[in-house]
């Protein structure tokens, strides 16, 4: 299976895990919050908001358009720290670790 297909499956899995743990929001953050220039939009969004409204859509766009995927990144350390006291952390972290491993190749 190619990286695009693997990535697409992992993004869908991440979305499903977030929904299963009631971490998926129906109302998007403000436009200003989404335009943060800080890593992980840490100044304007929660970790789960960043995953839902920035990470999943942007990665999905790259996959759908078959554009070059980023190389060697790791989001799991941030997810682990930001969600350490939150329900669903272990489930979300399991998927983000798989995503990180995909991009280590």
C-alpha cells in the first residue's frame, strides 16, 4: 500500500477515534484562531481542535491531490503532553504514533 493510501486511512482512523471519544466538534473555531502562526496553533486552539481543523484537513488535501507529503515529522510528543489528562488520550496517541511512523520511512 502506498503512503498516500496509508495516510488517508490513518487520518480516517484518527477522526473516528476522536468522534468515539467525543473530541470532535461541530462548530469550527473563529477564522482568526485558525490563522495562528504558532506551532500547533498553540496560542489559539486546543490540541484536539488543531487535529480536527488544521492537521486532518491539510494532510487530507495533500493526500487527495497527491502532492508531496511532509518528511520526518512527529506530532505525538505534543499530543501526549497536551492531552495527558484528557479522556481518549491513549486512543488518539496510538493513531498519531502510527502517523509519525509512516513519515519516518
